[in-house]
């Protein structure tokens, strides 16, 4: 059985007439974010660049997402931050870690890191980052797990995924990255999309997902132990979303499965993507672990 995972891709528009480049500002954090539709904002590296007056660059805050409004990146950049954050969001809907391992949308994490290397690794005037003031955030794996759980064996395939992810983190390290934020995969097994597939599928997916998250945590610990000069933070999105789904009314939602495209009434914006309100709650929760990275 093949499952068609409902991912969305934001339309990006190249803006030739961009505002002036971002200038180095004291206490500025340059936030390079990577991932899939849970992170995407439709940012174009050739469009308007982030600046103190427009920290997201392009497009406008709250557009290009799969939430009905702003997502976690936007909230951490413009609302939950304690100092100036400029976000360069290279995430693309439907992305997997590496399309040669598990096919997704063409702009996989490999290509996103390539966009970073082509446009920002040289620390251009548009992003004069340093190893001390740049944070590299990666939220990936939703599509890898969703596309792989029914056709691969977790014991043999997940190590390949995690190894490739680790090699991409190493590539960023080689480029000068020293501060890393990685998010594990939330319990998408409990999304309306998977609940509609029945209990057996939900359990199969959940078991595979748990194995992915466990190996992700181990990879980050190993990376940290082998690179004494890095700061790594793993945010447990699985645990936070589980809390919300277990007790939705406490968080202002009517139940754990309702869907509403207004982005505020329900946990879910569509049957696979959480709403703007959920993202705001998660961004607020994330601050408790982000202190080592600065800005939050």
C-alpha cells in the first residue's frame, strides 16, 4: 500500500528590486532554517533579504506557510525573541533528507544546504554572520517517516537517513556553523490523515517514528561529543504536541482532531499540518530550551 502524504509547497517569487541588505547589528542572531512544510515560509534567497525592519525578508510574515498564518519560525523571529533575529528560511514543502534515499519534493535537505552554501556560506553583505551569532535550525523527518514506514525496515533504513542527516550537519559545521537546533518528528501518527487509515497503520507509523526520533537524539549526542566547540539543542516536538493532543482544551482547542483553515480554532489547519495557534504555542514552549543559542 502506498500512502500519499499531503504536503504543500509555498510559491516563491524572486524579487529583483529588494530592499537594502541586512547590516550587522549588535546582538543580532542570524537564523538559518531548513526543513519541510512544517517550517516553510516561501523564502527566496534571491528576493528581499532579512533586515531589522523586515526580519523575515520575503515573503510577508504569515504567508507561504502551511498553518493559516505564521509558523514557529516566524514566531521565534518576530515575537518570541529577546533580541533581533534575522531569518533565512530555506525550508521547502515536501522535503525529505535526501531524495536518493527517500524521494520527496526536489528541494530536499541536501539541496537546501546547497542553497545556503551558494548564497550565504561566504558571509555576504546580506548575511554577515559569524560562528558565534548564527543558529542553524533543522526540522526534517516528517516526510521521510511518512514515506518510508510502510515500505522499509526501520532497523536498516533509519540508520541511513540519520547518517545522511549527520553528514549534512557536518557540512554546515565545515562552513562555520557552531550553533545547532534540531527538532524531532512530532506525533503525526495522530494527525487526522493517519487516523483515517485505521489503528494498524497508526501503530505502524508511530513505531517507525519513535525509532527515528531515538536515533536522531543519539546522532546529535555523538556529534556534540565529537565537536567540543559546538552548541546543540534538540527540541522535543513529539512531547509537546503529545501534551496538546492529550489535553487540547487546556490549550484552547475543542478537541484533538478538528480541522479549520482559519488557523486558530483547531489544532489542525488541514489533515496533516498543525495550525498557526499550535505553532505559536510550540514557539513559546521552545524558549525554555533555546537559551544556549542566544536571542531567546
